[in-house]
């Protein structure tokens, strides 16, 4: 006889993995938005992520928050490369395809002073599992935005 599997307790998984709540992660303020890519802002991203003496290129999870609103949760290997690509894509309005415009469209509505949270997670499988659990627990604004787009 097969037993029904209950839904996962995402909060418990995140607590036991020491990634909950996001506010306990490393963080820094970052001005997101503007009319052109600013290399000094990208340098600030890199400096902030590399201040940790344990690694120069941390792998892990990251999140964007504006005030109390959780905008986005992602994973990166390294984190800096993902943040840099999101930043660049958010400043350039692309004509095709629709998916390429998503960062520009999203951050044109959610620009300004953001807090970027990040935590190191070395293992790719663990990053995937924790990213999924974080999405289920928080339901960031970007998830809602993509469903409407």
C-alpha cells in the first residue's frame, strides 16, 4: 500500500540548514537602476561579495529586498556573476525575446536602494534544494511578476 507523502515543511528545512531567515545572511545596500551600466557599481558588488576572507568567489544563494519586500531569490556560482548579469540586464531594454526583457521590466518598477543578502552554499544540489524551499516559503515578488507577464 502506498502512503501519501505530505508536503515538505519548508520552514523546518530552512531552519535546520541555517538559512532562515534571510535577514541573518551577509548583506549590503546597493543602488539598482539608472540609465546606463556604471562600472563603479559593478565594482561595489564585487568588493562587497569578496570581503569575506574565506573565499574570493563565493558560491551560494542571494536575495534582493526593497524595504520589507522580498523581490527575488536566486543562486550563483559565483554569486557575483549572477548579480552582475542581473544588474546589466536590468539597465538595457532588449527588443527580443520576451524573456530577455524580464529584468529590465521588473527592475524599472523596483529600482532604487536595495539590500542584497547572500550566504555561501558550496554544493550545487544543496543550493537548488534551498532555493526551491526559499521560493516556497517567501514567494518573492519576481515570482508573481513572471506569472503576470
